[in-house]
C-alpha cells in the first residue's frame, strides 16, 4: 500500500465507492448524483488546491483502493477524511493510509491539530477509530482548540489528534 496524488485513471473506481450504499450510507455528503466526469474534475482541481490535499490509496499494482485527505488546511489545523472501496475494507489498508497522512500532516505540514467526524450511526467506522485508540472529543472542545467554528451540523462523533500526543 502506498499513497500518491490522485490521477484521472482513478475516476472509475472512485465513482464505484461513491455509488456503493454500503460505503456512503453514513457520510455527510450525498454522492449519489456524482458522475465519472465529476470525479475527473475533482481530481484535476485537487492538483491546484493549496488548502486541501487528496491522495489515492493504491496497492502494489497501483490499483486505486480509496482516497485519504487533509482538508481545510489553515492556521495549523486540518480536517482528516478517508474513504475506502468496499473491497479494500477490513484488510488493514485504511490504518496504514491514515498513519501516513497523519504523519505528513504533523511532520511535513507542521500541523498542530487534525480532526474528523463520524456519524454516530456508522458503527464500523466508530469501531475502527476506537480500536486504533483515536481520541473522541466534544465538538465545543474542538472549536476552542482549533479556534474556529465547525460548519458541519448534525449528530456526529468528533475525533482529534494533536501533534504533541504523537511525539
């Protein structure tokens, strides 16, 4: 498993997870109307985006397995996101990709905080983050730590990783 910049050839498998109900059921965004052209446009736009970093998670044959991102990179913090194709789930790939992205955020981008949220209904994701000892936090605590109001509404479980915890 390795991370690389997204490429146009990833668009068809990216679209596959976007239309897979088992993958997107509890995500905050509705991907059901996305097209392959939308995926290609996202990939192209991601190459010029200085506030968001999106990487393909690929296997040893350079086959796309998912996307991992740091979004809203600003003032020492970023939002983490990861989505895997259903066939890549449960194989240990997601935690390796996540660790690589957190390392990049803290060591290369010199972030202080990386946060993310999960629907309280997404039991699989919650088990994954809890099993891997990521810290659940109160959204208000996050807003104080990061220093801005989170725009996401809804009933989510929030997580926060701090640079100081990882040294």
